[in-house]
C-alpha cells in the first residue's frame, strides 16, 4: 500500500509540482490550502507524512505544526516544513519546534522525494 502524504501550501503551482513528483514516485497525495483544510482531512485518516509551508494566510505553518504537536493523535506524524525564507532563523525555529525536516525553497523535487523516503524508513 502506498504511503500517503498531505501537502499543505496556499500556492497552487507549488502544490501541483510537489504532488506530481510524489505521485510519480509512488506516493498517494492529498492537498490542503491551509490549516483548516488539513484539519478536515485529518478527521478521516492519518497520513504517513505532512509537507507544510510556513507562509500562508491565517495560521502559518509553525502555528499549524504546534497544533499538530499538541494533539496526541497527530503528534507522531513526521512533518517537513518548507519556506522561501533563506534566513537561518527559520531553520532554527523549525529545529527548536521539533520539525522532522526543514527545506528552503526553491529545492529540487527529487531532493524532497529522497528526504521523504529516508524519513518514512526511519519512522516505520
């Protein structure tokens, strides 16, 4: 059974690129545009991994991640945080919060696939 990944990003183009590459790599992919949509998806299932953009309207990725960590049902889901901010402070925040992986945009989609494979092997 393929691993299931949720991509949370308000940028449709970024979503489409990531979803395309992940599906071609054998993953099932669900899309959410914000934290509210993610919460709606999480009612029906637990994904194997969540890819979460930092900069989104409403709740940002760090706020969404904190909410996931407070919930015992979602705490163990690995999360990759993505941000277009290259400043080191964003990576530091991710590490301090306990994010599984931090990636700075732009990145090569195949690099993302490789990181996901490593994370999923480690967490299974």
